[in-house]
């Protein structure tokens, strides 16, 4: 069963065509700079080299048409007829408190996604645009929404409430939601499959370390705490996001730097994190290279980054009353032995000890990287959010009667 997975940003459309039953990716790519004079498509069809092309895509609907045309009429057509696509799975960042699991999209769901606009002003409007464009282009197949927040809807109130006047939660639903849920879900499920860690009685900490980064404390298969909050700005140090800061800093920035609120927003979301600290780059590879060449600001940025992850490990070991396994995932988590080693160093008294050779070998693959005498297992597991979206869309489409 072929499922088209769509993930829309404000000026981008990422897609993958996945055979959800066989778990095989048939094609994928991204259209960037939608709405600009010239957009760029990067496309990969299985078995072929990646291709880059420029095109004109004035809006998400045009980008969607381009994707379908490419799947049907590209140099190596992936499908013979658009009817071969049985369902479309959409990544939606914020489900609020009402959308707690993947759902078939209907007018009520569209309304609920719009209701969550003020909770995710950067993401949900773009996600909705993608849904509208895809529904217009593929009106006869079921469309399913899969939410980044859904996996964390099991957080107990003591973990999701902020110590603010409670009326703010009641009135505006201001609380911790958490994100990257699909990734935390996927890597924890893979861990239960490939290790002796038992879903029904285990304490697991998952670390999704990509451009955006978050951690989750997972007790017996359920997320009970996570580092992102009302928005994806909270928690760990990220490529360009600050993660946790003292909220009073916002007042200081307004007063001392004379910034407007939207400038503060941009500073915390786009100019902070690794980029802000290093003054050089948001990409961990670049920061690592410069640090190795002796740049002290890059070195310090890495130290702050790793210290924050380590501090959250301690936090979640307390929350879980111990830990059976830690999983590293996403770009940095999957590919950087150096960062994993720095995070896990000095945690021997908590039962965490890496096997240096295994850690060095584990690049982009599923592997146990802890030493034999480590009481906590440590794993690298490449994440696959699109696969989760495809499988959820397939299941929901099947129960809705699609073939
Ligand atoms: P996104 O959150 O955008 O999906 P990714 O999961 O692809 O991002 O992660 C991107 C991050 O992973 C970047 O900071 C990149 O530098 C980092 N990364 C990728 N490969 C490596 C590597 N070999 N060593 C260190 N960092 C890496």
C-alpha cells in the first residue's frame, strides 16, 4: 500500500512515497523556497542519484502538483497512475489537547488544527496549507494527520503544568506539550524490538539530537516527561534555538537591547543555540571542525550543548527512578561519537559506561554502544518519523475502507 507522506513548512514541502506494508521508501524529496521567484526541488527516487532542479512554485498547491507530476512523469516514473497512492499521511506539529492520536482528516480535525494556530504559529498554518493542497490534488484518498505532540499526551499534570496562575492553563491551555513525539515513539519501539528492554516494565530515555533537539522520559512505553514545552523552543541547546533560559532574560533583552517582542522571538529561535554561542555555525559538523582546529568559542558551544543533555539525563533518571536504556537518535545523536562520548562521560556512578570502539563504529546504524559492565544500555537508533506516519496513515485508511 503506497502512502504519500507530506511535511510542510512555511516555504517548503517535504515528501516521501512509502510502501507502508513492506516498509520500503520509493521516492522522497523536498521543494524549498516556495513562493520565491525560483524554488528548488531536491528529489531522490530509489535506485537513482539525488537530483536538484529549479522550478517555479508560487504556493504549496503548485509544489504539490509538481511532486505528483514528478512521481507520474519523471525520467523514471515511480507510479503509473495517481490511484496507486492509497493514502496521504500529514505531519502536523501541534495537536493541542484535543488531538491526542493520529486521525482521519475531516472538517472537525481541520478546525482543531486551526484552533492550535496560536500554540504553534510557525508550524500549524504551514501544515494546514499542505493538507489543503494535498486534499485538492488527491481528493479521493483518505488523508491522515499525525501529530508531533501526540506521544507526549500521557504526561501527568505534575509534568505538564507550569507554575503559573492556573487560570492561564484553563483559559489558554498554556502547558508543556512536547514535540518530536513521532521520533521518540519510533526509537523507543525499535529499542523494545531489538534489545531485551521490555516495553511493559522499563525506564528509557530517548535523545533526539538533530537541528531541533529534545529528550523524553519513557516509563513502560509511555512518555512521562519531555524537554520541549509549550513550543519547541524549550529544553536542550539546539542549532539556532536557546532551549531553557531564565524567563527574565526576555525583559532584559527588551530593556537593555531595546528589542521588540518579535525581535526577541527571532533572537531566541533563530540566532541562539550553537549558532549564537559559537558565533560561527548552527551545524554541529561545522562547530566540531572549528573546535578541533582550536576555536575556543566553538569548543565552549559544544561544552554547553553536552552539559545540557547530561543534566537532562540526570533529571530523567530521577523522574524514572533509574534507567534501563538511553537511545541516541537524529543527525547528531546518530552520527557523532564525539558528542555521545562527551555527554556520557563522568556518568559511571549512574551505571552509564560506553564501549569506545562500539561508539566509534555506530554511525547511522542501530547498535548498542554501552560497555558490557554498563548497567544502563546505551543505543544508537536511526529515527524514521516518515515511516511512523506512513504506517499510521495506512492503518487508519484501511479501517476507513481504503484498499
Ligand atoms: P533535522 O532536525 O533538521 O531533521 P537532522 O536530524 O538531520 O536535523 O540533524 C541535523 C544535525 O545533525 C546538524 O547539526 C548536523 O550537523 C548534525 N550532523 C549530521 N551528521 C553529523 C556528523 N557526522 N557529526 C556531527 N553532527 C552531524
